[in-house]
C-alpha cells in the first residue's frame, strides 16, 4: 500500500519538481537565464524573438517564466538592426537612456513575475511544512498507539501465566479432594466390613437368643410339669393326710367301740380260760399303723423336699440363664442400635461428602470452562490486537513513505529556492557594469555569464545526482524498515504460538 501510494502520489510531484528545477536551473538545452536574455546570449547561441509568457504547470504550480530575447535586443542585434556598428559614431547618451529605460521596464516585469513565483512557492512550501507537521503529529500518535498495543500484547502473557497458576492450584485442590475421596471410600469400605461382621455376630447372637428362648420354654415346661407334679404331690399329701385323719378317726371310733365292747364283755362274761389281750394288740396295730403313716409321711415329705429343691434349683438356674441372656440381648441390642446410629451417621456423612464432591466437581468444571472461554477471548483479543498492530504498522509505513517523499520534495524546493536566490544574486551583481560599459565590455560580460551558467548547470547536475541518490537511499530505507517490521511481527506472532505449545505440553 505504501509503495503504491508512493508510486502514485509522489512521482508526479517529483516530476513537477524536476521540471521546475530543469526550468529554473536548466542547462542551455531547455532555457537560459533571464538576465542572460536581458544582456544578450553567448556568442555560440542564437537568439529567437518571442513574447514573455507566464505559464502555469498542469498541477496548479507556478512555472518559472522565461523571458524572450525579442523584447530587449542584445547589443549585437541592436547593431545589426540599426545598421550601425560599434565602431561607427553614435551619441552615447541617447543609447544609454534608451537602453536603461528598456532594461528598467524589463527588470520591473521580471521582478514582479519572480515575486509572484516566490509568493506561490512560499505558500506551497508553507502548505508542505504544515502537512509535514500534521504527519509528524499523526506519527507521534501512531507511535503512542504502537507502544500501548505492545504493552497490551505483553499483558496477555502475564494473564496467561496467572491463569496457568490458577489452573495448577485448582488441579492440586482437585487432587487433594480426590485423595480425601479415596480415603473416605476406604473408610466406608472398612465400616461396611465392620458392619458385615456386626451383622454376622448379631445373627449368631440372635440364633443364641432363639436357642436360649427355646431352652427357656423347655425349662418353663419342666417348671410347669414340676409345679403340676408338686401340686399333684400336695394333693396326694393332703389326700393322705385326710386319709390318715380319717383312718385315725376310724381307728379311734373302732377303738372306742372295742373299748365299749370290752367293757360290756367284762361285765357280762367272765371266762376261766385265758383270753387274748386286745388292748395290747390294738396298741400294736395302732403302733404299726402310726409307724407306717409316719414313714410314709416322712418319705413323702423328703421326696417332696428333694423334688422341690431340685426344681427350685433348676428354676433358679433357668432364671439366671434367662437373666444373663436378657442382659446379653439388651447389650447386643444397645450395640446394634449404636452401630446402626453410627452407620446412619457415616452414611449421611458419605452422602454429604459425595454431594460436596459432585458440587465441587461441577463448580470446577464450570470454572475451567469459564477460564477456557476467557483464554479463548484473550487469544481472540490478542489476535485482533496483532492484526490491528500490523495494520497500524502498515499505515505507519505508508505515512513514513509519504513523509520521505515529502522530505524529498521539500529538499527539491529548498534547492530550487537556493538556486533562484543564487541566480538572482549573481544577476544583481553583474547588472550594473552591463548598463554603463561599452560594447566591448558587453561581449566580455556575456562570456562571463555563460561560464557562470555552465558552472551553475554543473552544480545543478550534481544536485540532481544527489537527489537521485537520496531517492534511492530513501527507497532502500523504506524497504529495510518494511522488512524489519515484517520480521518483528513474525517474531511477535511466533512467541504466543510457542507459549501455547508449551502450555499444551504441560497440560
């Protein structure tokens, strides 16, 4: 873009400048100096009559006016037209007055034209200076924007480092949470194993309880049987006691009857033979029955006591076993309740930890996605800033090209002004002796003017060579600056790519 602008915009200006330089400074092929036209040309050049013209350049710039040799004839042409030679006698005062009036008029016209040209050139030079100032101000603004963009470009790398550090911290926290989760899972597995053991022990104790209850039921059945036996024995004892009482009453009645009968028999019958002693027999029988009853009662009491002692001892043992079983059952029930409460609390903590872990994973995933989105946005901003920086660099390069072209044109105008000043100065220094001198001095002065113009043409040739060298140097500097900007932009583009590759390798 910069080179095209330079080719399109600056070459016509340079061409106009070169034309003006050739017109103002030019050698004998293009035009001759106005002062030489006034005082006559060198003997080697012929003069052609023409009107003094003031032409404008096709681009609106003033062109240096070339004064023709027809309005003011030289000394040689004047002598040819008048038919007189310098050797012929002529009044000197008439020639001097006419020549001085013509020269004064011509000099006034030249000065007015040159003043207008200088005003136009000064106006254009002021416009170019103002344009250069504006370009310098825009150049400073672009430099400040470039510095700001470079600072903004250096900031994302620091942000990327901060994001990487934050991601590393989050990963370390995630690893710690994973470690805690694995530890909690191990603890949960251990608690489940303990729970399985407790369940097995509970089942064993439950079976032992059922067995104890079965034995207790059997013991209760034995106790019931023993109580039934005891009741039967008590009933038997009561029946026996009733029977003994009844037999005793019967015996007493029989004894009473017998005594009554004996008393009646003693009164009525007396026998000579010896009669058996009934009282003794009855006493013996009573003694036998009493001994038998006492023995039976004693044996029944002893059996009842032994049976009752056995049953009471068995009942005591059963009650102790039942009490121990109940205490153990209550202990197992308390342990089971405590273990179930502990299991429920551990299950609640496990569920809460699982919930916290899921929430933390979701939160970390959301944060990671947000960080990735922010990193993508920063990369897009970095890419856009790179593109904007490249665009600013191109614009800066174009402005540099325009500035250098304007510098070249300003230098050409400066040399043009210096040449005009030197030409005016040389013309002013040599104008006085040409008016007052004679014909022979006029010819000598023309040769001197030609030599000075030839030196000026050589000087102009050297200046044109210097301008071409400065142009070529400006082009080389433009190319070097453009290559340097391209290399720096490539390096800047490679640096974030390298940082992205390193971050991907780390990930």
